[in-house]
C-alpha cells in the first residue's frame, strides 16, 4: 500500500491524503483469446474530498486492454475509493505494456498517478473454429475449421494439415485463379486454364486435351480460329447461309435477318409472306403500346380490330410482338388471316380475349385462319369456342400453338368448328373446359391432328376432344389427365364419317360412364381404324381404355397395348357394346394386361366381333368376356414380358417394348388376314407381326 500526503501550513488548510493499491501489475503469460483482470483501488485516506476526473490508458488500448468499473468522473469523500478492473486480452504471442493514468483534482505532482501494466500473449487454448484443435494443440489457423493437424490436404493453396508445407500442385503460379490440382494444365500461362476461351495461339487454352485452333469440332469445314462463331453447330460458320433457325448462321452478329426484298421484315420470324416481293409484309400488333399505331415494327397497332382492318392483301398476317396482350376486337370477316407470334417459342407471345365473354377469331364461310407460334389463354364465354369459332367451308390451322385455361358454357372450351376443317400440328391444349369437347369441338366437319397434346381438360363428354358427324384423323396425338363427367375421358366421337387414330398415347384419362380413354358411337359410315396406340391408367364405369357402342359400328382395334386400366364394371381395356354390325368388329393383335375390373375385354353377341391374336394377362376378374364364336382360338393368356413395367400408376420409366423371349413377338396375323380394308400386318422390319403397339406399321 502506498500513501501520499499533502499537508497545509496552517489549521485552515485541508488535509489531502490518498492510497494506490498498485503501481505496477504483471499479468504474466495469458493464452491468446483468454482474458485476465486485476483490480486497482484509489482510496481517499484524508479528511477532505477530492475529484477523480478520468482514468484511462496512456497508449491506445485497442482490443487488448480494457478498463471497467469507476472510470467516469467521481468525487471521493473521506474514506471512499475509486475501484477499477484492468482487463488483459492478448491477440498475439508477444509482450504487451501500457500505463493506466489517474487524473485528479489534487495539486502538483499528486494530480496524476500511474499504474504500469505488462503481459505476455501465449498459445491459445481455445478452439475458435470448432475443428477440435486449438493453437495450443497445433492448429495453425484457428479461424478456418478445415485447417488443423492431420487434416487432408485440399486444393486451396493453404497448409491444410499444419505441417508447415504447402504442396506444389496447389500453387497458382500464373495467377489465373486455377491451380495445378484444380485442372490448370499450364501454370506458367495465365491464358490457359479449364474452360478458358480458345485464343488461336496453338495451345490447349481450355485444358480439354485438344488444341482446338486447327480442329473443326462440328465438321462444317471451318474452325473457331477461322471465324466459326459456334463450332458446336454445323449450320453456323463465317460466311454461311442464313436460314430460319434462331441462329446466327453466317456469324455476322445478326439472327435470321433474311430480308431479300428489304421491306424490313424477315422471312423467318416476322411473317414476311414473300421475301422477294417488297409489297408483301405483315402488320404488327402490340396490345401494350399507347396510341393507335401504324402497324409497323416501330409503331405497332394496339387493337386487333385495327390490325384486321388494315391487313396487307398480299400478306394477310398479323405479327404479334413477344409479350402478354389482352386482345380487344376480333376477326369476324371472310377471307384469310394469320396470327403469328413473334418470339422463338409459343410462350413468348401470349394473347387473351378482352373483354370477358368475347372471342378472338370467328371464321365465316370460305375463310382461312392460321394461328402459329403463340399462346392463347384465359377465354371465358357462354359462346362456343372462346379462341376460335369457324363455320362451314372454313379451314383453320394451328401450328405450334399452346391453348390453355379457356372455358365455355357451350361446345368447345377453346375451339369450335361447325362444318369446317381443323388441322392442328404440334400444339398443346390444357386446362380447358366446356359442355362437350373441353378443348376442341368439331361438328359436321373434319379434324386432323399431328403430334399435339391434350392435357387436363374437362367436359361432360369428350374431356379433351369431341366430334359429331365428322371425319377424325389423329397421328401421334397425346391425351393425358382429361376428364369427362359422362363419356369419353379423352375423346368422344358420335357418328364419325371416318375415324383413324394411330400412334397416340391415352394416359390417365377418366370418364364417369363409358370410355375412360375413347368413346366411339355409331361408327358405321366407314370402318373405324384404331391402331398402334398405348392406353395406360385410364378409368371408367365401363370400357376403361375404349368403349365402342351404338346401334351400328364396324371397324378394327389392332396392334395396341392396354395396361393398368380400371373399370367398376365391364371392359377394363375394351368394351364392345354394339347393337348390330354389318361388317363386324375386329379386336386383333393387341395386348391387355394388369387391368382392374370385372373383365378385361367385354364383347356383346350383337357386336359380331372377331377377337384374335391378342395376349390377355391379369386384366380383370375374367380376362376376356366374349361370345364363344368371337374367340378365334389364337389368343394367348400369358405375361407379355414388357421390357420394363412398374405397376405404380406413375406413368414414368415404363417401356412397353417386348423382351426377346416374349410370345408376342412374330406371332400376330399374316398379311392378307383380317378385313379387306386392313390386310397388311407385317412389321416395319419385314418380319411377322408382333402383338401390341410396337408391332405392325
């Protein structure tokens, strides 16, 4: 204890006296990251009060030194003290020193008192990065949990295992951001590293093992160094021929810029009807612009009615710029018109009828309508066909179009054809609803489809498609998840003039009554032909895959595969409930398997059916419920041996081609057998017919 005195010369002078508990403190060795403290007291031992104005460090303390306690200004009465804690928190392994300064109201040398502090930072015993090692235990970087003694070396340029040595393959000698261990094949050249652009310098810049400078990767006769701007695409090269493919074929920086007549419109994406006639070009529509517009690319029309009123007679096309457009006005005239989306894909250009309860197109007799490369959605009307309604003598074509989420309380949620021809190609119809024909309805007309899809549409009859008194030709069409509250989950057709469907997929469709997939009624004017199709996962009360009924019907279901269909009653796969048949009904060379219901195949006596060359296996309680004279004795009742079938209703990963040991191979009809209108049976490879949808031709 140190006592300091300041005495007056007479009895009226105050007596000042104080004590400091320490003047020197040595903290010794303290581990890095661990704090230690010492307390210091300044005590007024005199009879008069005095002020402690401040207590602070003489040198900047940083995070190493800290004062706590009575560090603010304070008056000490006789017998009172100012108590502080000096805290030492070393950050490095070195010696630290500082001085704590007490500034008081005392006079002379007694106004300032000092406490000298020293300390040594030692190895840390804490594990700051949680890797199980502290600096005391040898962790050479306690801020990185991947670095500790014995760790596996990583390709990061660091001494990961704390052995004091960084492997040379972790170097990045050329500072290109890549190390030898991460694939840099030349660590002396900063232009060489994985996926680097080729520089035409004779080196393997991208480290793929090939110096591409002299290699023509796409076989078009030109290397990248010779000007090929995409050496993975053989139709692209410097000076190449520009074609309509959304690629820069000639490497001039422009895409599909064909404009031979210099009318400002490309023959590719912008609808130029004749690129050698400068007077043949479309008008342009953008429903999102302000003002009326001029129908040009620079100043498009805003209203569809204005565009229709100003069609170029040499090119009756409306080019709709990419975007989403509420279309005001509609085509209600006679003649030709094409609506063309100006984007690369249908979803780039979307049109919607406006206002509600209107439609976009109505085709009068002797008109031609084309919709191409666009999406039409959101129609909501009580009239047939919210997107397109066409009358007798019209031709309507949809090419690469998406029709979705339209609804009508009449026939055809999106499209209704009465007496005309409808041709759809590579289009998609989804989430449309109507009374009959959730997406499409055709009456007294003709419907042709190539490769389109009907998905999740709903109707009373014909969840996806409904036809009446019409000709129907479908090739490569896909129906999935469509629903009919009565008949024909995917397709409903009454009194067809002709009916040919081939190479289509009918998957997971549903009807509450007849025909989960297809309902066909009174098909007698020309023989119906249903061939080379897949029916999987459909369900109905009767006829899970197909139901054919009516007073008269004649035709054939051939080389089709039925799997995992369901009925509550008869005909899990096929139901022939026909009153009479002049030319008979043939059910030949099909596969029926793994269905659920009272029967897999159900045929009435009056259907005059011929059931032959089929394989029926585990489909319904009774695989075939057919009249004795309908079964020609060539049917097989054994597993078809599909290449891969998982009975999980997922419709994913199944392969219904046949294993080499399947009895369905080369066991179908021979050419010349069957009805006169269907007598060629051999497979595409010239061998005898295979049963199921992979056989025949």
